[in-house]
C-alpha cells in the first residue's frame, strides 16, 4: 500500500514540476463592461501610476479592441483618465478636439492621416468619453517625437488663416495652406479607398510633389522672416510656433534615419515627455499601448533589432521611481500568427520563444487569455520584461457585439454634442392649404368661378444648420396661374417672396431636428389681365397690377440629413399679412381699388417639402 501511495506522490510531483505555465484566465476584449478575468490585475493597477500594454503593431484590429478595453477598465476601476499614445503632440491635439467636442475639422484631419482601423478606435474612445462625467473624461497625451509631417502642417495652415498677409510672407502662407489642403484632399481619398478596397484608388492619376523639401523650405522661411511673422500673427504667434517646432522635430527624426542615434534619441524624448507629465500632475495615473520593445523592464540587446536599448519603462524603473510597482507592463502575443515583428532575432532568443510557446499552449483557439507571470516560476525571460502576458489565440471579434457603425449612430442619436453643423442648398415645393381666400372671394363676388386652387410655390433656400438653430434665407415664387377666362380676356395671378427664417431645435436626434421658429418675408402679388382678340395696335391693353406684401409666420419644421450630401425637410407655416393690401398699377404708385377688398396678401396655411444638397461645415 505504501508503494502505491509513494508512486502517486511521485507522479504528482513530476506533473507539478513540469507545469511551469500558470493557468490561462479567459478575458473578453469587446467594448463592454464585462471585466471577467481581469481581476488578477486589480492589485497591480491600484499601485501603479503607469500601466503599459505592449503590442505587435501588425495586428491592428485586435490591438485596437484590447486598447479600448484596457482604457475602459482602468477608467472605471481606478479613475484613470490619461491616455498616452505612441505618437506626437500634433495627433494628440486633434484627438482631444475630436473626442471632447463636436469638432468636424479635427475629425476630417484625423481621417486624412489615419487608417480606418485606428479611426475606429478613436470613434470608440469618443463615444465612451461622451458618456462620462467631466471628472472622468479621457484626455490624450502625445509623448512621442513627431515622426510625420501631415498633422503639423495641417495645424500650421489652420493657424495661418489670418487676413492681410504681408507681401513678403505670401509665399510662406500660401505654401503652407496649399500643402495642407493637398494632404487633406488625397488623405481623405486614401481613407475612403481603404474603407472600400474594391473601389479604384483616386490617387493614381495624380503626380505627387516632394513634401520633405517643402517642409524644409517652410521652416527656413519661418526662421529667416521670424520678426515679420511675429507682427503678422500677433497673439496667434505662440501657438503657431509650437506647430513649427513639431515640423522641426520631424526633420530631426528624418536626419537621424537608419542610425543607432535615431531610436535612442526618440526613446529618451519619450521618457522626458512622460516625466514632465508625471511631474506636472503628481496625482494622475497614465495608460498607453506601445510597441512591446518600448515597455520591457530590462535593457534589450537584439529585440526589435536594437542594442543597448533602454525602453521608456526601463528608464522609469531605474531613473525615476524607486518603487518598481509604480510601473506595470503587460506583454501581448499572438498564437498561430507570424509574430516576429518585435522579436526578430529568433536564433538568439530561443529561450524567450520557448516560454511564449509554453503559455500559448495553455490557450484555446479563438480566445484571449491573461497570465500572471508571478505564478510562473521558471519563465525568467518573460518575467524580466513583463508582469503579465495576454495571448490572442486567433480571437474573432463578434460584429454584432462590437460594431463601430452602430456605436457612432448611438452617439449621434443620444448626444447633442455629437451633431455636426452643416449648410445646405435646397429646392422646395409649397402648396396653399386654404383656397377660400379673399382673392377667390373677390373673384366670386364679381360673378366668376376662380380656377386658382392650390397655387404651387417653388423655392430656393440656403440653410445654415448649427447645433441649436437653423437660419434660412430663401426666395419663393408662384408662376402666373390662370384665375379665370371669359370671352373678353384671361386673368392671371402670381407672387414672389424673399424670406428669412430662424428656427430653434427643441428636439434633436442623430442627423434629425424638429424645429420651431418664425419667418419674415417681403415680396409682391401680381395680377395680369390679357384681353382676347388683341392686335399689335392694342397691345397696351394688357394690364398689370401688383400688391406689395410683408408677412410674418410661425413655422414648424422637421429636417434631416439623410446621407452626407442629401438634405430634406418638410414644414408647416401660418402666415399673417403685415401690408396695407393695396393694389397698384404696375410700375407706378397709382392705386387700384380700395384697401383690403381684393386680397389679404399671403395670409394662409402653407405646407411644403424641401430637398437639397448638404455641405458639411468643415
């Protein structure tokens, strides 16, 4: 019996000895509040001021979902509201405008410089931010060096929209604006092409000019003409100088290209920028998802093809914090994929790859698993780099659970601040609802049957639709309609009206507004008598009359932007006449008849529909 017990003991001892991998804990990375499995992070994220996840940039779709999940988790669990990005200040500037305000210009610039996958992440952050109280709203910080020229140029052009450009600065101003417009136009075309890959690229027929020499010339002009620029820009100068410094940093980055100094200089600047944030905000926590090599605890020699490399996390733990728990790193790996972008020297890192494989073997296909490396005694290589590991084993995102399109629709239907202002050129058709008007009564009183029923009006409108009000300028006319015909002649009636409307939006959903307001209008009614049996000697017997009119009307309108470019509205109004209702002979001040005997101007009910072209107010 004792031998059987001994054998069982030895069997379990061997099993436990060989079981070096901790148990996989499943987690859900959809954009929701299901944080099951993340509990193992609770103690670490509570103590840490800096929480970093480290990705392989190849897997954009999964990375974006995990990044959003971690941001949501940290915001709700520990009140973290600072999101640091592996990009420069220019992108952070536009991102903060986009996620915190209804800034359509910022959205346009971001789309022109961002892939749809990353834009999806920004849209999710925006939706989440709009749901938060001010005390928990997320702010974005760009702590990287500027490695791109596009957004710095767009920001510079935005700040240079100043009138009265001095003659010696016109070339600089127009170069900046022209280059930014060019980048925005073709960037947006590329964005749409990436969203719909079956469409032919719109850029093939265009010849690109060289951007880098243009950036150098802009910086050169800025420095050489700086005193004149200061006078021209006035109080905008300081902001504009920041944008120029972004361009200078980009040129420095390009100067160091393909040198050891480039990545070392970059990492040191990331560290300095982050330390400045930490010093300025001693009570704040920060989260970011960078490339894996940027978040490793130890010095790296070979990883990412870098040598003698001290990551920003390594610098924080060795130069800034005595308490190593203040910085938390979580590595991300991908099972069943070619995951060598950040660990390229496989022959030199077999020990590391064995540990990764051991963890991956503990996961199931189509799952995401979280591991605590403190429970893995023999995984020394991974533990030297990270405290936790997340493994994506071919996880499939459920479109129904995590649709960006539906999320954005929800924002626009539930949040007024999501509304994007626009203008619209419209063409409308209006009808009179009550045909029993004074003019018809006058015709009937003279023994005739009026043929004027529901006179149709055609309108041309210019609508300016903001978040709170709609302002409308319009011109409407009714062509000359036959009122009645006798053996002696034909009577025709027509009218025109210039109007101004201002409408408030008491109810607003998505791209739909229910409006109420007032209309003011000035115009005239016209009557024309055409005798029959005329000849050239009696053409003057045609008689024309007019009645100057002024109207005021309460208006109720429902208006919507059906697509990005199609605008439609329908409205009901009740107009009241403000004029004397006095007819005059055409082109004269000679009165015809008495006041208020023939017409009441346009005092009536009107129902109309307007269809037009909506123009986003960028």
